[in-house]
């Protein structure tokens, strides 16, 4: 009867044991050209080690075979995955359940191998079975609490997933003596999802990858009645959902007289990793073990903390709890606020409590115990601790407490822990940082310069950084090092590192005076007595241009590039620098530091301590603003009143280049006037500024003046730059251009101007273009406009100016005619109504449009025509008059005059009579053309527009 019950227990166990591991196989498609695979397979079951054994074969939850196999048995089955197991036999270790995969047409042999149990004596009779220990992989007891249950005595234990739990049981006989060599069976008896997610393994197994198996036989007590097995949970509760099914473990000692002795205990498995510990804002690091990990931290005691610091000399402890799979940090405060709390960290001062106290604790239980839900607390020396009391130490134990509801009871398990010992020392080194110039012009030419040496030393593009380390403690310090890890926006000039012994690390972007090298030149790096200081200096510059945007993919690929966290995205999803942008050198933790050894040099066993410069608190002395020049240029024909020119006449041009005082920099100008007014600096600087002029073939160079550079603040004297050979044709006029000598520096707000005279040697329409470029220009500005709206640029020979990121240009035009060429100008004089010129008339009134055509050339304009068109019916044409011709014809919206000849210097006047029909605007477009335009042909026909506003009657 017992054997039959045991067999059925195996059958039920197999339904859940390997079901999660089975993966049904099948054909993913059919090919009409390939015959279908056979629909059956042959499984041969072989039993080895015993003459016969009871065997169970199942597929999913369906038992297909249950019976005794003597030697071999052959079954014909369909394709699929099956579970096979042999039942226990007294005195033998039975095989573990196995998976058998059958394909259509295959023949598979599965061997069930039995091995004899080595028994040194006769089996005893167990009358009790009890838990001796439940330990983790390190052999440390796991937390266990008795279940609150008056019906039975049961323990509840807690652990984490994917780590072995070793359980030791002992069987005792009726006299309380060990029951030796008694078979034991272990089962997950809960009947929930637990039984296919917990492996039961013989003995105390090490960590590994174990398949779930919610049943285990073949266990046997030793001579002391002890038996050991391992529980290994492959799945636990989600880190944010502790209320899930509990695993109920039952163990049975099976006696030879067909009696069983049962023992029961329960388990919670949590999906969490070992604790991570972070100190003083550093990134948390793993403890790598469930309990017993320990850390030591030594740091300085600051007798002069910044006034804004609410917690001076505080040692911050952060205990990070992570889920195991998938991994993410669990916020204890969040779950406390929303779900009443599922875990907290108990911090306990286990040593040194007379010198320190907790700060930032959520729930202070006592002076030495703190329960914290956001897992972050501080340890602070008492107010009466001074330099004379140091060194002091304190040890804190952090314990993760799991709060688990079961029934109507909350169980609290001390699941994981670590300790940290903090020592405050009395040697104190203070580091200070000063920057002599807080506004630096971007030097160019790329958006990211080389990480070092891209700017000349001691130029207006550099600032000097001074770091001073002072011993403000009461004892000497030894082996002093000073380092500055610069933001990506600031470059370094290696040649300026002073004193000797300083080095620059291009990979980490750090300048360092290490005592091992700098100490050879300055003994203070080896020993710095109380009150003494070490000062180091170096020069920096800005590497990223203001206003620059970078694509995130380019950003990820750049070795020496980074964007400050305070800058965001533009509309295209790119990272962008503001214009101007600022950098605080010292804003990050441990980026500007001084380190030293206290008590003794490093070689003699001294403790190393580090102090950090707080850039945000001392922003005024550590900030650098990056600015850039923006230019504008004007090109003006100064004798335009003489147009059109006759061949041989001179054209006079003025060229003016502005380095603009931009409104974006107004606040910086007010804050740092000496950096903008020329007395110390004249930001933002244009570097290597080149001005050039290009002209078409119809113009020839006559003469020019040097460029005069005028300081807008009147601080610096005027400078002149003579005409010079072309440094390269950046304007696109390959044959006819000229340049002036390069302006090395052009201060912010300064103006550079010159003039030149060109000869008009061919009739036609000719452009003269003035442009400027600079090594650190970051703009393309086109101020050039065509002589008349709607003119075809190509038709008048307008060259294509190269579009480049560092060019500003402007142009002006000359109209040159032969002595016998006509040149026609059309002008709208305005509207005339009620004996007044008025652009507004009333509905129902009569009014006129007035025009004039003037021949400013030296030849007769032949066949001059004028056509006027209205754009809508708000007004109606009623007729027209002219001083030189007659109306050829008109209708309500259009009027034309009979073509006529216009002598040189003569002017013809025209009147278009109109009536205001409706309220609204009405525009009249007048277009002139003539038969012999010759030189003026590219500009003809030429139109002007006159608009009248029709108002309601008064």
C-alpha cells in the first residue's frame, strides 16, 4: 500500500517537475516536394543496476505509462518531449528525472541507472525528524521565525533566489538517539507554482544552474541520523510585490516497517541581489556576500565647513537594494508611501557611539538604532568633537529587514547586512581655486579643439588657474598631490604647468602634481607643515564654440567631447551649447582635489585623505564663460547720386566691418566690465580677421586706403592695416579681388573701415562685393541684395558666393552706360485725391495714380511703353493722361499708353484715373519697357507697385 501511494506521489510530482522545461517540437512549415516525416517514434526504456523497477513516463500533465520494467521495455510514441523517471527502491539511489525528446521516425534508448546506497549498518527506525540548520552558501544561518499558529510548530525562513540553501535534518529513534541509514524523501508540498521553480538537490550543493525539481528521493541519514539537501529557487517574488505564495517544504523519513515520519517548514524566496553600499555620494559597490561584508573609510575632519553645509563632516551611507532579474534599484521610500513598506534598512552604531550620531534618519529608534526607508542616512560627529579629539572612529551595521505579511501577521526577517567603519582624522588640507579671467573667447576653428595645446600661451584666449593647498590642521601632512580634472569644455596648455613636475593626462583630461614627481622639485609636496601652502598654476581655454549643436551619434563617437548636464536639446534632438555658455571648473565631486597622507608618509603606513574643491559654492572664482565674435559688414556706393555712370567715371565705395556688441552678452558686460571694455580684455575677439573685396570685369581697381581699426571703448589706439596680397579667394572672384593685411585681433564692439575707388570701364550692371572671414568666425551672413526686386541674378552676372560657416559679405551695384545709351527710371509719385496726395481715399471717391518716367542716360529711349494693372475690383480705372503720349486703351482693371520716344534728360508724367468701389486695399502695378535698352536690358521690363487704402465714407 505504501509502495502504491509512493508511486502515485511520483506521478503527481512529474506533472510539475519538468513541465516548465519541456519545449514541444514541431514543423514550422511544409514543403510539398518533401514527404511528411513519420508520425511515430520508438522509445526503448532500459533499467540498469536492478532487475526491475517501477517507471513513470509522462507528456505534459498526461501520464502515458506507469508500470514495472524488467530489463527493457519498448514503447511506440508520437513526436514530442517526455519526462521519464524511475521509482525509489530500498537500498538504492534512484536516477533523477530526465527529459526525452522524440522526433518522428527516431529510435531512442533511455537508461535509468540505479546505484546501491553504501550502508555501514542496519537501518534504524525513525520516530522524529527535525530541522538542525538552514544555512546559505557561506554556511551562515538564514533568518527564521516561528509561524504564529497554535495548531502546529512550524518555522518560516527567508532567502533570495538563485543561491543555494543548505538544509540539515536529523532523524531520531524512540529513545532520542540518531536513527541511522533511514531513507528520506523531500517534496514541495504547496501545490502551487512553487514546485516547478525550486530545485531539490542531494547534499549541500555549491552555486550553479539547477533545473527545477520539486521532489527528491534517494536521500539517506548517516550514522548520526543526519541528512542534507539543497533548495535552489529559480524564481522568487518581484522586488515590488512581496505578497506571493509561500513554499511549503515537507520531508519524510521512510522506515522499513512501512511508517513515515514528517517534518514541515516554509520558505520565502525574494528576487533581490546582495546589498550594494555607497559612501559620501560615491557610486554604490556590491558587497558580494549576503552577510558579513565590511568596509573602511578614512577622511578628513573639516573644522571650517562651508556655511551653506547643513551637515558638516557628515559621512553619508547609502544602501542600495536591487532586484535580481531583471535588475533595477528598488526605492524603499516609494513602496513605504504607496504600499505601507516592504523593507527597510536598520542602521546600528555598534562601536564609537559616544562620538557620533545619526542625521537624516526616517525613524530614530534609539541613539544607536535607526530604521530608514529611503536607505540613505548620515553619520555625524557630535558637536563637541574638535581637532584635539581626533582621530575618532565609529562602526555602523546596515541590515536589510524584509517585512513579510503571512496570514494576519507581519514577519520581519534580517536577511542581509554589512558593516562600515568610518574614521575622521585631524590633519586637514584645504584647497582653493582662482581663475584670473572669467570670460574667454572661443579660439576656433573647429567646434572641438585638441584636448591640449591648441591655443598660444599667455594670449587673450587663455585664463590662468591657480590652485592653492594649505595645511589648516594641527599636524604635518605628507606626500601631497594636487589634481584638476577639467570639464570637456576647457583645454589645457601643457607648457604653462608650474611648478615643475606637473603632468597632463589627455585620456582623463587631468592635470596633476603628484608628490612622487613634483616632490623632486618642491620639498613641500613631501611634507607640508601646519600653516604652509603649495601653489600651482596652469592656463586654460575654451574648446567648444557657443551655439554649437552636436548630433547624439557624433557625441557618442567623440573621444574628448562632452556636453554639460545643464544644456538640453534643440528641436532636431541635438545637444546644444547656449550662447554664451558657462563652465564651473570644480562642479563635480572629486574633480579638483588635494590628497595627502596623515600620520606618516605613504611608505610608512600613513592614511590617505582627499579634499575636494566645491565649485558650485565658490562659483564666482571658478566659473568660465565662453563667448564668440559675431560680425556684420556694410558695402556702400557713396556717389550713388551720379548713377548711371558713363564709362570712365569713378565709383567710390565704403567698407565697414563690425564686431558686434551683442545683447546676449549685456549681462556679462555689466558683471565683468574689464573683460569687455578693453582695459584688460576686449571680448569677444575676432582672430586673424581678413577683409577682401571682389568686383566684376566691368570694374577696375583704381586706389584704396588702409583699413582703420577703431576701439569702441577708446582704450586702445587706432590701428591701420595696408592692402596686402590675396591670402586666398574666399569671395569667389577668381580674377578681380583685393585684400588687406590680416587683423590679428579685433575686439568686441570694434569697427574696421576703409574705402576704395573703382573705374567703370564697361557698360552694364556690375556688382562690387566686400566680405570678411576670421579664424574663429562661426556664421554665414549675406547682406547682399539685387539692384531691383525680381531681377534674375544670373542675367546680370551676379557671381555665386561660396556658402561657408565663416563668411560675412555685402554688395552694392553700379550701372554704367555708353555716352549714347539711354537709361530709363520709373517712379510712382503717389495717389492724388481731393487736391491732396493721400494713400487713403473714401469709398465712392475719384482718385488718381501718378507716375513719372525719366531718361537719365545720354541716348534717346525709343518706343517707351507703360502699362498699369489693378489687382482687384475695389477700384476701377476710368481713364488716363500723359505729358508725352496718349492712352492706347483701357478697361476696368488695365490701362496702356501709346509707345513714345523719350529724349536724354527728359521726364514724362502719367495720370491714371480711378474710382473707389469698395472698402479695402487696391494695388496698381506699373510696368515700363522700351525698344533699345541695350545696357539696361537685364533689368527690363521694370515694375513698381502703388497701393491705395479705400476707407468707408465719413
